[in-house]
C-alpha cells in the first residue's frame, strides 16, 4: 500500500481521491488544511484517518508515504520541498510550479533526498495517449500538432460580477496558459520534445491574468499550435497532421475516441482499454514508480516538466505576464 497525504481540499482533489481509490494499492491516510475544521470535514467525507494543520508534521509522519499537492500553483514549490525534505514522495498537480527556477529547486531537493517527484498531468498517462504514441508512425511525416483546449471557466461568471476567485488571480500563478494551455503544451513536448522557439499571444483580463491565448512552437520540419481559453468554449478537436493522414483527438485533456483519417479517406478508430476515470492513471503510474523504487516516469518525466515550464515561461515573457513568484 502507498499511504497518501493530501494538500488541497478542492474539487480537483476530490476527483483525484475518487479515481485513486479504484487502485488496490492506494490508501488515503491524511488530509492537510490550514484549519482543523476544514481538514476534519474533508477527511470525514473521504475516509482519511488523520488530519493536519502543519505540513511538516504530516510529511514527517511514519504513516504517510507520499503527498498529493493540489493547492494553488504559487504554493507548489515550497510545499513540495518541505515534504520531500522529510523523505516523503510528492505527486504535484500541474503546473508543477510557477517557473523553471522553482521546478529546478524542487528537482534538486528530490535528488538530495532520494524521493520521487512527478507532475500530475493526467492526459499523457491515459490509455488514449499511449495509443496515440503507438500509432503515430501511421500518419507519416508529422507536419503540424494542434492542441486546442478552450473551456469557459465555471468561475468566470463570478469574475464578471466583480468577484475575483483563485482561478483569475496572478498572485497565485494562475491564468489560461498555466491552467489550460499546459494540456496542449505538455503532450506536444512528450511527443516531439523541445521546440526551437515559440511565439505567443494572449488576451488579458483586468485582474492581470490571461483569459485566453495561443502558442506557436517551431520544430525542424513541423510546427505546434496550442490554443487555450478560460473565457470561451471551443468544440474543435485537436489534431496531429501527417503527410499520410491526420490523427483526430476530440479532447486533448482526456484523450478518447481517437481516430486516424488517411489521405485516401479511410478511417481507423484506435481501440484501447480505458476502464477507469481519467485521474486514475496518474495515481497508478506514481504508485507503480514508488513500489518499484524508480525515480522517473517515461511520459511524465522531470525532463518533460522542465521543457514545458520553459515553453510557458517564454510565452509569458512575450505576452508580459509576470507572477510575484518570478521575482522571488
């Protein structure tokens, strides 16, 4: 069994717990919150055995093997380093941190302490994405990757009424690029590596974060185009366009229903087993790595995390989006 502590008593955390409980080796051991009342309420709802209001105390517990972090982005780095310095593994929600410097410092601590650190990007560990990797050669020379994830935020209506919730606060390292753009950038990096250079554009909100934007990444012989938004919906699929065919991906954040449309008009639907909820697969990958005492995931590797952070940081530099954590 891998006994988990949890940081973040929010909807994402609840989805993670519900998914991870489908894994036979997952145990929800502890919940951290700044207030005992909130920790106790969340722990009671989800069956956690312990509650903490001190992160160091939870990380140092002999009953906690790993911690899943789903707090606001700006807090990830310091919380993760605090946990890892107690010899405890960390599964950190995406984006792993505010910038490359924070991620580099997290990786350094993980290596010093000999613990596992992995970014919790669900999509690149799902069976659909693994099938994409397996069948990618069928479309021939790849010329364009299109990653589109535009989803009207459930918090945007409140924003328009004058209530700025966490999703639109720059001091928490939030915004469309960080929260949704990563769903297009991360799989692009896993499939094609680091781009030669990027160009970025954004539409800003009055709070100081990007409401939507795009990133164009240049590779040798191909380009990557990533579109993201928290202020409009898009129903257009993502695509990988090759000289022999195009791979159509209805939802890049949860790849399912994928098909290849070949130049002759024939269609191949990719078949794969996908019996669990989307966040199960990141939990399963992490638990497997802990049990096998491995320090890296192939798809969700720290190398891919750093490249993705570099792309997003350069995009932010171009659009003029600076977070308080960038100055620390």
